[in-house]
């Protein structure tokens, strides 16, 4: 016989039930917000990805708000921003991202090896973005730290000053969010090593409330709901609107958006130029610069209208500073189109009639903005420099397979 027969079932605390209901009400509200956009209403091609995004947001909310164990700090890679699994906010194709969650009352050590990483940045927020008052309060570039001749390094994160490589953290915040960007222009290269450990001792049960306390779980679920709201408004909706607004509502025209002006998650070490592309089947977008940017890392990438990166694991939708072939005069041209134009510097729309173009330029002395113009695909030969590097279909297939294998090497999946 069921032991609860004839008796009232026990329920969670009112605070926990409220947080659970709030989360699901927020998710439904965000669905309605996305469906109300002009791009959802007018373009059938965008609707499936809107729902894809709603599901992805929930996975990210679990990974960032519910799952982290403060008792076991570590750098997460495959459940942060990677490949085509987690891409909201348009993850950069060449960044081997890491995310970590730390307690400002503790002290930590980051230990690792650079490998072939050309740019290493660490950004700290005083909470999970979406919570009231949360902002990026620190940004650190490994170029400012001492790194051994063999590429190895050690950095201490603590509230009190520490000799050597040191990052100050806010001891008043018990749940802080770290974003790590490591640029690897060739995905077959050496991605280095990185591990995080807490170096002060704590009682075994110090974080037990994280596991068993209903109020603590209610706080995490509430944080997840706020995170959903942030992802919808700031990433899915407003990035698209911001690019349009910054370009005076004109599509196919890149404009400058420096550093964190785009978002608290944007890097202050970068200048961005962004645009909404919209191309008919017989059109192409030519992007050009009169000289190569002077950033230590720069790249171009296509995304969809909900701020998700287009498939770059097995499509040619991205190019970086090591892949772009300059023109004979020191500048370069890129082509954005639905069909392969047979040139090296091609960005594949992956069948999307509308999406985003993002130019990233890190640790640069100047903030150039690429110019762009729309032409007929059939006229490309006349519009592009005569000496622009051509590529055959077989060479393209080889290049795409090379990047597919590189992603597998980086992430193991």
C-alpha cells in the first residue's frame, strides 16, 4: 500500500515553488516575445531557429545557473560556448572558450600552458548576466602576465594581493562568472592546457546548502529565469536590432561597435564591426578593406538573425587573419554569397537569406570598419581584383574537411 494514501503529499517550500513557476512563466513569455518580432512574423525561414534558440537557452540556463558546483571549481569547455551546440551571442569560431564560476571569498590558482594560443583573455562578471546590477568588472590579457619560456604560467585569483601574476576578485560576491577566450587560428594547432583549483582549505560541508537547501535552489532557479530573459532580450532580439540601428536601419553595411558597447559579455579588448546581411539568390555582398587590420587576432563570421553562429564546423562561414589571402595592394576582398564563387575569401551563408556579419579585431591600435556593397553574383568576376586567389571545388572540399577535423580535434565531439 502507498504510504501516502489518504494523506496530503508534502510539497516544496513556497519560495521554491514560486521560483519554479516563475521560470516556466518566463520561458513562455520569452516565446511570445520572439514570435512577436517582425523577422519571425514575416520570414518562415527564421521560425524553426527561434524554437531551436528557446531550447538552447534552457540548456545554457542549466549549465550556467543550476549545474555549477562551487565545491568543485573548474574550467568548463564543452558546456560553455563551443562548436554549434552553444552559440547564443554568436561565439567566435576560433575561440577555445572556457567558463568558470568562483566564490569571491576563496582563493584560486589558474595553471596552464599557452601552446599555439595567440590571444588569451579572461573577463569576470560579478554574477551571471541577467541579474540586476551584474556587469563585467575585470578584463585581463595574458600578454600582461609573466609566461615561462616553455609557455607555462600560473595566475592567482584572490581578494587579497598576491605576488606574481595576480587577478583581484570581489570578496563580497559568492557567485561570479568568468569568461575565458583563447584564440587558435588553426584548429589543428596546440590548444595548450588550463586548470583551475581552489588553494584555500574549507570544511567538507561548506557548500552543502548548494546541494540540499531549498532556498539556495530557489535562488538558482530564479537566476536561471533572469538568464533566460537576458538571452532573449540582449542576444536573440537586441543584437539584431542594435546592428540595424547602428547602421541607420540599412542592411549589408558594417558599422563600428567597440568593445562592451554590444553587451556586458562583449570583450573590452576588441573592436567589432557588424551588420545585418540580406541577399537574394542571385546577389553577393563584397566586403573590402584597403589594408589588413593590425589586431593580434581578427576574423569575419556569419550568424543567423537570433545571434547564433552559422555552421562553421563543416561550412565555410568564417575566415580569420591566418586564412584571409590579401590582395596584391595589401588590402583584401571577401565575398558573402549563397553559392561558392570560387575564390579563397568566401563566407558561406549556409542557405540563410538573412543573418549577421561580425568582424572582430582584438588588441588593435586602430579600429577600421570594412566597407561593403551588394552586387549581382554573375558580376563578381568584374567587381573583384583580377589577382584574387581562386580555389577549385576539390580544394574547397579539402578545406572544409580540414576544418571539420580540426573541430573534432579541439572538442573531441
